[in-house]
C-alpha cells in the first residue's frame, strides 16, 4: 500500500517539524528580549531602564565617596605623621607611574576577559576591595603601628611607611576602577543610554563626593565616635610603557587630542583638589600642620581643613546639579560649549581664590569646581562614544559586514583614564617641589593657569562630531 500526499492531510506533522515550530515560536517570543543586530553584524545593546542605569552609577558613588575622603585628608594625614618634605612628591609619583604603565593592561585584559561573570565585573570587584584596604591603611596607619611598636622614633618611621603604602594602594585601585566602570556602561547600553548613563555617573559622583567631604567637615571630636576613637581621621592592566605609547600612537589623531585635553583638565583639577584642604588650613586660616598637636596653630590648621571639606562638599553638590544642567544646555551649546565652559569657569574660580584667599568668597567659588568635575566625568567619555558611533555608522555605509574596531572600548576608556595618572606624575614631579618651596598657595594659581591653557586646547584642537 502506497501512501499518497493526500493521506497525510489531517495527520500530525513529524516530531522534528513540531520541535522546529516550537523553537521558532520560542525565538519569536524571546526576540524582543534580545539585543538587535545591525547590518554590519555588530551587536546592538537593548535600551536599559533608568533603574538599571542608577544601579550601575552606584559604583561611581562609592568610588567617589572614598576618593573624597582621601582628597580631604591625605595631605593633612601625611603631614601630621611627620612625612619629610623631601618625600612629599614621592607619594604622588608611585601610584600614578604604576597606573600610567599598567592602566592599558587592565583595559585590554578586560576587553578579552572570558569570565562567565562578565568582562568588567571581576576587575571592578577586585579593585574595589583594594581601595578599601588602602583606605584602611592610610587612615589608621599611625594607630596600627602604635599598637605594635613602643619606640617613638620607630613608630613615626613605620607610620609614614604604612600611610604611604595605603595611599599608593588606594590611588592605584581608585584610578584603575574608572576605566572598567565606563567600559561596562558602553558594553551594555545603546548609544542613547550611554549619554544618559554618563549623566547619572556625574550625578552620583557628585553625591558620593559630597557625602565623603561631609565626613571631613564635621568635627567628629565632639561626637560619641570622636570620644571613643583616638583621632578624627579614624572616624572617616602583558603591556609595558613602550606598548602603551604604541597604543596611544596607533589611535586616530582626534583620540590623541582628546587625551591631551583630558590631561590638561586633570592637571588643573588635581593640583587644586589634592592640596585644597591644606591650602585652607595654611593660607586662609594661617595654621600649621607641623606645630605641636596641642598648639593653637595646629588646631587652627585643623579648623581650616574642616572648612576646606565644606568647600569640597559644595563642589560635589554643584557637580551633581551641573550634571543635570548639562542635559539642558547640550542642545543649545553642544559638547564643545560644555567642554569650554567647564575649563573656563574653573580657571577663573581658582584664580580668584588664589588672589583673594578669603573664607566666604572661597566657599562660594568652590561651586565652580563642581562644574569642572562634572565636565571631566562626562564630556570626554561622551566624545569617545560619539567617535565609536561615527565609526560604526561609517562601516554601515560601506556595508562592511562583521567589521570590528581595532581597539575595544576598554582600551579606549583606559587610554583616556591614563591621563589622570600622567597628570599626577607631572604634578608629583613639579607641583610637589613648588609646594615645599612656595607653600600651598601656589597650587590654586597653577590650577588656574593650566585650566585656562586647556580652554584654548579644547576650543581649537579637540574634534567634535556633528
């Protein structure tokens, strides 16, 4: 008996066809939940909910909280444990040199990481732990040594060693963690969400900084914690330098120009922020960190440090507010306008502070620091995202199927973040010597001059898309 085609009518299809149909239906149901594919073969991330972007930004909140505590206290702590002036610059050189050489290693390694937990997450977690260890060491080094060593001379020597080690570890991790965080945002977000995510980064960076500086602005000695603890401070990337330079030289010229402008910005910002509380204590309040801890001069200095923390807290709040204002200004003045304004206002503000070191005017002008902070954390990375989108659009127009960038997003973010370490190296070599000779007052004037030079570079040398 031969079965005709009609004999199959009304009978169920073979199991293999049922399975295929089920798979097709399942695929249709899951299609909406999967990232789309552009004609170039590039995986396009789906749009992210606002809550997810906020959760991701909390990593920047925690980082900046710890960074704020360091910025407020590291100079006073180092001076109070008796760090010799000839070793002062060394503290600011070790970590940035390591970061400048190794930062691209972390970015490149995270680009090629095959961990099932994700490419960036292991680095973010590991560096976060190192940050906490370093912070614990530099804030508690003196007391830790006092518990084990009774001789005063040895106590001071080892307290300096442990405190410096803590500063180096913290700076190393805090600087390195920024690249993987930004690269993670670029990995998982659509182009529109990248800009939105960077604004949330700036917002929560400011909030984290404000809370961190607030811990230094409070007189903890008059609280329960202050009475139970002995001091106020306790209450708070296969690649060599040659290959790093090769990486930077292999980048298109507009990437390199962006890196240089970022260098100017961080040189100006760090020369002010790292020494600001010391500037308030020595120049504005006329105190001394080298005086006896029971003297009026030392307590006056500490009061200046506390008021300096209030200024930095104003800076952080202004940074959060300006991150929202950036979204309003962007359609009118574009990225170029935002970039230029950030450098200009910071340069003018620090210049006025240096010329007229008054307590109240200084606190008001601290709000301009926040404009620079928000600018540095958003605009350069928005430009990186624009450069990547431009390359992707070019590939789409040329119909180059499956084309990939010669560099990953991680290495690009790392190269940009490297400028933070390079800025610290330059400042460690030059500014540390100037401070030891001319005092803290030179820091704000230097910051103003570098920022105003950066204005010219941002206006004439940086390439803007569109």
